[in-house]
């Protein structure tokens, strides 16, 4: 785990938390993969997309991980998908600099549980994998966009 981000000025940490509260996203994606033992690949990610590369570069530097990439339309993505970085940097950052909105607090809490399970490699067992997918069902549950794969798809595939 990180040092608690004591090196970050509180005004910077809380600015980033507020920015991520409105613009950030915690996701866990499922992809069907025939070359995987259980046919499914789980990927946890934290991202912010914005046209202002400067602020995303600042956030990346403060959190200490992730990457920036730019789409053809000029939108820049700050993204962290490495499970070690998520567990050791992103989760501790937002535990130190908390969200204010109930929605983001709830989604972060679920995401942090999933990241911890993946960090401990619990997703490599059938039981752990299903538990993570069950948690994922409640992550961003208020968004109307349908998931490509759900728990039902996974249970039916085996």
C-alpha cells in the first residue's frame, strides 16, 4: 500500500477527488476470450476523459501511475488498468481524498472490493470470479447503458 499520499498538498488531492467525482469512472469489463481457461477476461479500470491534457497529466503525476492517450477527436484519456497500480495507488488515493457524491462513494466502495479481490488473485478461482462478477452487477448500476456480458451470460456459458 501507498504512504497515504502525504506528499500531495491537500488542495491538490481534494481538487482531483472532486474532478474525478464528476468526470471519473470506475469500471470492470468482461471480455470473452477463448484462449482463457474460463473463457473470460476481467479488467478493472479507473479513467477520466477530457479535452484538457494538462489537467489529466497533472492528475497522472499526482496519483503516480496510469497512461494518457488521445482520440482523433481530441479527447484525452487518463486510464489506470494495472491491478497493482489500482490497488497500491488509485484506491489509497481515493481513500485519503474522499468523494462527496453518494453515487461515486458507492461505486468506489464496490470497485475497491473488486480490486482487492483481483490483487489477491481471487478472480483466478471459479468462486472468486463469480463473486467479483456479482459485485460488478452493482457497479454503476444506475447507468442505463446495458452491459455486453452479465452474470447470467457467464452462468449460462459453463
